[in-house]
C-alpha cells in the first residue's frame, strides 16, 4: 500500500513538474492561461502569421533628426513594435469575434497597454465585426507596418509624446498574391515609464475614417442639395461623353501609394479628401465638369451632395444608386453613416470572387491613401454603390 502511494506521489510530481515546465517555456503565467492554450484559446491562437514592424527613416525634405533610432530610447522602440504586433495579431485573426469576447482575446494586450485600450478595443471590435460580414476571408496571411516619426516631445525620459505616421501593407487570405494597404495614418501616443515599464496613457489615430468609426466627431446633418438656378440648366441635360473606367483607375493608381501620401498638385486637398479624389478620377475617366460639378464645389468635394447631384435629373452625369451586388470596376462606393449620410467616397478598383460566388469590392480612396483595400475591412457596415452608365 505504501509502495503504491509513493508511486502515485512520484507520478503526481512528474505531472506537476511537466505543467510548470510547459508554463515557463511557453510564456504562460497562470493555469487559466495554460487551459486556454490547451483548448486553442487565448494568446496561442493569435500568433499564427507574420507581423513585421519597421521604423522608417524620413524621406528627403524632412528633418533628418526626426527618426526613431536617433530620437527615442531603444526600449521604447521595442514597446511600440510589440504594440503594433499584438494589435494586428488580434485584428488579423479576427480573434475578438471568434472568441465572442474582444476583451478576453485581447486581455494580455489590454493589461499591458493600460489606459488607452478602450479606444483601441472600440476600433478593433467594429473592424472585426464588419470584416466578418465580407464575402471573402479577411484574416491576414501577413502584414508589414512601417512607422515614420513625425514629432516627439522629449522633455523627460520617462514621459514622452510621440506622433508617428503608419504605412500598412497586408496580404489577406481571401485575396491571394495581392498586396492591399494604406499609408498616411497618423498615431499620437502619450507614453509613461514612471512606474518602471512603458505604458500607453493615451492613444489617438488621426485618420479621418477612424474618427467616424469611433463616433468621436459630431455628425452633421445631410447637406441639402439644391437645384442650380442657372437658366441654362434643364431636366435632361446633355450627357454626351464616354466614361473610360480604365483611365479613372490609372489616375487613381498614379495619385496613391503604399509608402507615402501622393496628391495631384493641380487640385486643392481637403482634410476628408475622398470625394474630391473620386471626382478627379471620374473627370480623368472622361466625365466633363459642368456649372455645378467642378473642382472646389460642394458637389465635387462633399460625399452626400456628390451622390445627390450625380444621380439627379439636373446632372449631366449618367449615374444611379444601385443594389450592392450590381457594382463594377470604375463605379463609386460610399461609406454611409447616421441617417443615411455618406461620409466618404472611393473608387472600385477590383472585385474578388469566391467559388460560391460571394465577393468583395476592393476600393482605392483618400483621405489616407487606401489602395485596393477590401471595403468591409475599413469598418463601415453600410455601403452605397453609385453606378456610372
């Protein structure tokens, strides 16, 4: 009997030792974390593809002193790299929704980065939820992130303000062999090391779209479209033109880039530049200006007025709002918010189909430069398609 008891104790010690060994060498700090790993949940599930974060030197024309390696402590660079890696691991696996609890899937991230996480989780949750509505698989195969320092407040070594511009390139599993991405998204971090480890005390993304996604701006009512009172206008104006979608796409490709924001200097630029950019693309595709739709006008630059004008009887543009499945390359996609108000416009530059005939539009747009980016990956649930005839 005693012999059996000794053998049982010995076996139990071996099992406990094995568990402790597993915990230590697999980076698990609690037994609940171990069970998450064994069940395929938690951290182990979100680390199955490549995330590469790099710090980019400033281009010619910028202050050469403004770069990460010269201006910021090495351990802070490691911290920022870890932040972007962790965030995109969660986003790239859509883990917040798959585990049915974004904060659980993101718990390690939440605890480590502290005070800014409500904002980040709000962005994550909305983007995960909309991506799951796509007709294709929007999990990541890989992603590359380049950061360029815009400014740094280095008043003290343990409390630093950092502004950095992000360029993002990704391969989605549902879009094989094609790079999608964006550039020109600016991040503001307030970083604190007074407790001994770096923490993010504040984080803001100054992307025009992120402001809408997190509802941190006051929505304006839909601007009222008023028919021009010029006597030469008629209910059936001349619309004798040939819209060439290929030329519109060539223009869109010329004035967007994954590395940095690119603009046509001939045109004014706006904080929310999407509809201004789309109007330029359509004009390059052969749609002529008129007395109401011209550079700088509200019909040219405002998403909602643009829609109401180009689909109205007084417009020479042959366009109509159509069903979601009726869009084609060269048509216009709009992101729509409260009360049916369009807040952004983009150009459909690709369509990806699955074997089951489900599909996803790829859009190219400003204000940041989104290039061939899946429309449901942006974070808006309501999409409007304007078909150009």
